[in-house]
C-alpha cells in the first residue's frame, strides 16, 4: 500500500508540474502578445491601468490629446515677465515691510541679510491684446499672443531650493523615486503611435547660470521602465545605441531580436518578473524607432515660412528654437507627452543682462510654437505650458544696485502660462499683492496644477493609481483639486 501511494503521489506531482509548465507558456504568450498589440486581450470594462476603464481609454472625454511642456529650469522671475508690479519701481531701494514678509522662510543666500531692499523690473511692461494683459518688454512675441494664453499668477510651492522644487513639479513629490508626469500619462493613456515613445524629452541650455538636470526628472519610478521618458539628443544620433553597428543589416537585427525575445520569454517563465516584459517591449520599440525617429527629426522639408516663424536658430540642432520645432513634429506624430527643459534662469546676480539674453532665447520660438499649432488646427487639443519651478523675490539679493541686481528663490507666488488643450484663453488667473510677494486671490498649488492637467487629458487624478509597497500612489499624492476656473 505504501509503495502504491508513493507511486500515485509521484504521478500527481509529475502531472502538476507538467500542467503548470504548460500554463506558464500560455501566460507568457498572452503577456508577449499584449505587449506587441496593446489591448489585444483586454475586455471592455475591465479594471486596468490604475482605474482606467480600458488600456489607453480615458475616464471621460479629454479636451487635450497631448502636452508640450516648455519647462524653464532655474526659475525665471515673474516680476520681469508676467506679473507687473509698478509699486516696486516707485519704492526702489526701500526695505520690504516686515508685515508683508511675515517671517517667511528664506534660503541661506539671503537669510542673514540685514536689509531687504525692494527692486523693480529693469525692463518696462506693455499692455497687449483685447485682454490688455501686461507683459514684460523682454517678451514681445509672447505679448502678441496673450489672447491665446491663460496666465496663472498665483502658483505656489513648498520647495525653496532648485532640486526638490523641480522634482516636485515633475513628479508630485520633492523626493526622488516617484514616476514623472510623462510616465504617469504613458502608464494611463499609452501611446498614439506604436513607432514612437509616448513620452519624449528634449533639453537645451541658455546663456545664463544653469542648474543641473537629472534623468530622475523623466524617470518611470516604480512604474514599468517602458514608461520612462526617452531623451532625444541633438546631432547625428538622437538616441544613443539606437543605430545598428556597421555590417549589421535590418534583417540581421530582426533575427537577433527574435532570439533575444525567446530567451527573455524563457526567463519570464521562470521568474515572472514584469520588467522582463518591459525589456521585450523596449527592444521592439527601439527597432521601430530606427526608422521613425530619423524621419521625425529631419526638418529639411519644413517650409521657409515655418523656419522664419521659429527663428534662425531653429536650424541649429540642440537650441531651444530647434527643440520647439521638434516638439511640434513629435506632437504631429502622436507623442503623448513632450517635455522640453531649457536651462539658464538662475539669476542671483546680474539679472538685467542675463535675463534679457535668456528671454531672447525663448520668446520667439515659444510664441511660434503656439501659432504653428494653431495654424495646423492642433492647438485645440494640444496643451502648451511655459514656466519654472518657483518664483523670485521682490527684494534684491545682496547689495542694492538698481541696474545690476539679483533675486533669490521665492516659492510663495510665481507665474506660468498655458495655451490650447481646453484652457481658457485671454485671461489672467489669480492675483498677488501690490508687492508681488503674497497671493491674495485664487492660489494654485502644484498638486492642483497636476490634477488640472490630468483632467484636461481625460484622467481622474484620484483614480489613476499604482500599488507599490502596500500603498496606492498617484501623481497628486493625497491632495490636489481641479481648477475649474482655468477650463474653457
């Protein structure tokens, strides 16, 4: 009897191993198929992608299909751009009243100053458009499109230093490790073009003092790595290691990828690690990008009128103007989230000279992007954003010099602008006091900003979540409200 039971148990174990072995092959095939053809095995109404009703399908009708974010790294001064405060020029050199400052936390660069002398804008301001919006003379091209813009003057944040402030804007948290905005959009909405990534990053550098940029700003965090931003470089090879080595044909590359996919598939059967699936998808994306990226990046067929609109620097790879033009081309080709970073806005000293050069770098091309999208019928469903990580103080950093001053970091209020994609146009939202120091009407926190962007893309920010280490995370953490006053 004992030997019979032993034989039966061995047979049952063998059958069980055989069953689960075959089952894993089937599951692996399903996983691979879902990567190659997103949504192939998806049932309508199933609960996937952190609450979206179907992969790539938003919670409700979106007003924007894509976002182009023109991030001005280093924090441009709102007082030299979009928030006109004539009182500062009238009271130039006087101390900021203690009743206005109210003991606000300061950086180590100004915390020990004995005086906080007010300093007005070196440049003048002019009213533009039917809205009569005041815009700095540093930005004449932006001034001409103010009736297309929604200017938010009441942005605020808690971060007072560059790295946590930029990280907060890009990921919803001041600490590293969280997924970036673009990664969340890729995770929730997928891509409109299977030959290009859903999330692309472009960088440029101006003539001013630059803060560092790090890949954590476009990281996928704890989401699958296939959702991270793809950095496109200027020059011959936009993506490193994308092109085949000399002597390797496209057919050879296809055969090699098939063999690698087989090996990865076998590894997945043993480990059941989702990152193995992401690796397969990334190899396939790289293969498709070999054809699509060079075509998108080639601007030789752009009309002369378009180049003239963006400015002569649009022909120089890696410049801000060139990246703005590339952003429009990427948007045309179905890229969901396009992030531009332009460095050089950290003016703690010599602001009038440095700021004017920085503004000249971005003014024409930023306005051209909005106009170019509009003339192509794309502005209605493309959201364009321009702004930095915090604002600048209304007082001078260090010794008072009315013609050669600097401004310190100021998280309590700053300005950005938005255009298209379901945003009201020709308005200014929120107000600061006459000193440009505190918000007096309609504050907009970064979490509110993120919630609003996601709403415009058709996503409920409270529903798009990802469970990690026992907790459900989202871009807006546990806060954020959609700012309905910004919606068209």
